[in-house]
């Protein structure tokens, strides 16, 4: 905005004062009368450059401390890098606590049904429910997951907790059911776990792989479209619907994705999709103010007893 005002003023000033002898003086007057804007632009530029420099040097410094990956983990990281998404399953990951996590999630869902939880697609179990079912939160700190996430982000990671999603066939085609990007960090990861079988009519998660996303679309979306949710009609003008990746799959499907990529939950027409979404970012994300953790301080206190010192460091905190 400031840059646009400044350019306009430059043009107007120099059009009105074409006399070559007076151009130096004109320039000085111009700078003086626009000092505030010039200072703001410089400050913004310096802040941006400093933050980019810090990011790049942190990545370079952390390179030798990245975790060693097993072959299946490296494949997930490579696919995530190339496509922005990698689909696997709880069985393939083979994490021992998965069974308990599923039981806890189903227990929470049933309770939410009993208490008539809000008919909204993003729901959080109550604090009491979460504290009573800690494996749900703790699963996100399983070393296999955090190794994959850290190798992809390339920096020490922050775990922002887990949210629940109940996407019902309710005809609501708003918010996260439209195409959008999450831009809290340069590289961040969400891991979605399905708790029921999901077909096309069950409102699968959908994603635009990096390989089919036109290079200008992310910038166009942030600068021109102002990060509004994009309808199917609008998106189909850029990417044909047969290239949208529909993540149908059985209960236990696990989807690693880069939220900077365009994604949305397709509106279900027949059955509900019940899923957990685990969130991770780096410890110094680009926009920390928009990183909303899915847990309270009280809840976190009760989890401390289960956490190793490394896991405690990984839990999101303002740094
Ligand atoms: O799975 C979904 O329905 C959408 C999830 C989503 O938009 C998000 O986590 O940012």
C-alpha cells in the first residue's frame, strides 16, 4: 500500500516539476514531505530481509541435526516435498499407540453426540474430555511423526495439538469447505487421520498437489483475491477438477499435507467424515500470531508427566 502511494507521488511530483535545474531540489522536497512513508518502507524491507536471513541461516545451522529417517519416513518426506501431500495409513505407519488414540477419539465423538455438540464441522472436544483421553494429544508427539515433520520443515518443530473435525452432509458450503491456503509458516505440516471410511459422497479432504498448481496462483490468491475462500467455480478456471486430489480412503487413512497448498473439505452429500487434524510449525513461524494451539495451559500441565524433555520442547509456546 505504502509503495503504491509513494509511486503515485513520485509520478505526480516529477510531472509537475519538469524543470531540469530544479530536479535535485524537487527530489529533496519530495523525500522530506514523504519521510514517514520512506521510513516505513525501509523498516518493512529491513524486517523482511532480517527475518528471511534468520530463517535461511537457521535452516543451514539445523541441517546437521536433522533426524535420521527410516526408508518409509524418507519416502513420505520426499513426496511431501514434491507434491505437498502424502497419503498413508495407521497400519503402514505402525505406531503402537494408534489403537488407543482411535479408541479415545471414538469415545470423545460419542460423548459429543450425547451432549449434542454444536453442529459445526470443526469441533473441539471439551477440556475435560481431552484431559480424560490424553492419548489423543500424545499421539501427535510420537517420534515417528515428529521425525517426519522435522525432516520436512528442516527446523526444530512446534506441536500445536490436535483438532477434531465432524463434517456432516448439512448443505453448508462455506469456510474450510471452500479452497484456501494456511500461511502461518514458510513450511508447516498438518496430519489428518480418518476415523471412518470416506468415499466421494462422504466429503473427502481435497488438495491441489504442487505439481498441478500454476506457479502464479498462490500470489494471485494472497494479493488479488485477498485470501478469501475460493469457490469450486473460481478454482476450476485455474485447475481443472480432474486434477484435484480427492483423498478418499478407509478408516485409518493418514494424510500428511503442507497447508500452504490449496486445500478444502469437500461437502459431504451422504455420510459424515470424522477425522483428527494434527498441526505442526517451526518454533519461529512466519506469523506466530495466527498459530492457534488446540490446547489450554491447564490441559498441558496434565500432559507433562507423559512427556520426555525433547517432547516438552516441541509443544508450542510463544518464544
Ligand atoms: O479436512 C477438512 O475438511 C479441511 C481441513 C482444513 O481446511 C484445514 O485443516 O486447514
